[in-house]
C-alpha cells in the first residue's frame, strides 16, 4: 500500500480528500450548488446564456403535473426522462419512440404508460436524488447519436467530460457506452473512459474499471487517434459553464448531436477522478499551473486559449505522451493500472 501511495504521489494524482478540501469545498460555495445539483436550474441558466442544451419538453413535480405525461411522451423521435437531482446516470429512461400500445426503450424493451408513470413516481419520491430528497422528473429532447463515434461505441450516446478550474478547461475525456454498462456512458457501470488532449481533441489512451485498455471491449476498435469534432465549440461551452454557475471547480458534460452539434448535458460540482486514469496523467501540477493564472477578467475565448497553452506546457505537444502505458497489457488482461484506483480508498491515501 505504501509503495502504491508513493507511486500515485509521484504521478501527481489527486485523491478524493484533496479534491474535496482544495477544490470542491474551497472553490464551490454552498449557496451556488443548486445551480448544478438541480438540472432544471442548470437548463434555465444555460438558456439565459444561450448555451445550447437538449430542449426541455416539460417538468413533472407532482401528481397534477403527471396528468400530462402521455402528451409529453408523444414525440416521434422519442425523449429522455431523468431525475432533476440524480447522479451517475441513475433513474434515466431513454425512449426511442412510440410503439403500438406504448413506447420502445433504447434497449429495445417495450413499455406501457403505467410502466413510465411508475418510473416517474419513483423519481418524484426521491429514489434517485442526492440525499433521497423529493425530486422532479425532467422530460427532454433525446440526443441523436453522432456517427463519428460509431466504431468505438456500443449503443447509447457517448459524452465528453471536461474538468474546468477557474473557468479554464483543464482535463477532458470521452465516455463511451458498453454492453456491460447497458448502453450508458457511465464509468461506474462499465463504460469506457478515453483520455482526450485539451489542445486538439484527439483521443490517445483508454480505461475500463480503472484498468488501461487500447480497444473498445465490444467493437474491438482502437480507442486512440480519433479527433473529436467541434472541439473548439466544446471547449467554449465548458468555459462558459463557469460563467453561469460561478463554481471554481466544475465537471461539464457535453454530448454531440448529429444535427445540433455540441449540447450541454449537465454540470457537476464534485466530478470524479477517473479522468486521471483515462488520460494516464495526474492533475495536481497542472491544476496548480492553471490556478496561478490571472483570469479574473478573461473572456471565455481567452480562457480557452490559456487552456491550450497550459496543457501543452504541462504535458507536451499532444498532451498525452505516446500512449505506451495504456498499451502495456493485452486487451482483456487484468493488467495492473499505471495510476492505480483513484476512486476508492487509495484515493484518500493519495491526498
């Protein structure tokens, strides 16, 4: 354990304790957390700032609102139902479109109105909310899969997570659905995280269950070398998310729609740390470098330019080395992770 801890320290890995103390608690005032913890509020602020996000069809807060459920679901292209205060993808129901006598879910299963109503009631009861508090159900536009990710994705819709410090995009990864994650881009359930260079949006290294991999477990396609499209727009959305949330340490989740381009999906005041494993890079020194920048009056454009310069200075031309570490073990082998498991107890030790 001591040797593993030392190795994490040498790699500059930030652990849970350090994240919570130095970044979440120190930079995210409690009075502002509702801006990101409540997805309805996040969407309201994004609309005011004209940040593109999935269209909101309706919000169900109680039994009276639930009377309009059937009308809200009446969408030829389907919709998404999610808890306003949910986390880690829990409670999200993706409806592909109508099916005789009901609707077809993204996994192909057929549901009836009573099934959907039961799910919405579960959301309202707080089953998926932070702290188990009463919640609201959001019904919004279903993002249409961008085919650029087709070769490295299993069903579902991938997303891009960007860590933002003081409004400067610092780290990024692409999160890919797998069969094990039931088609959801959720790392805790078996999704794949792929490190992305902040400089140019190129994928280089990958991981699943905190273990380095080189190919997608379902498609067999290589994870490295994909240029994420609309990268400038993605960084702009990430930087502007700071302006509307005013949180100094932020996780920004963005999806690519094949018709509308990048859309802000949600914000997170306590973003996870697996992004370090996906990139095979520790964040400590890089975040300190960004923290030293004077960005108090900098525009989003300027902060994006600073983000690219800082990333290149910290990590080199592409920011992700040659990817050798991630390829040190054959696919499917339980190789020892280069950075270790930073989400569990070891993360606290690393802090």
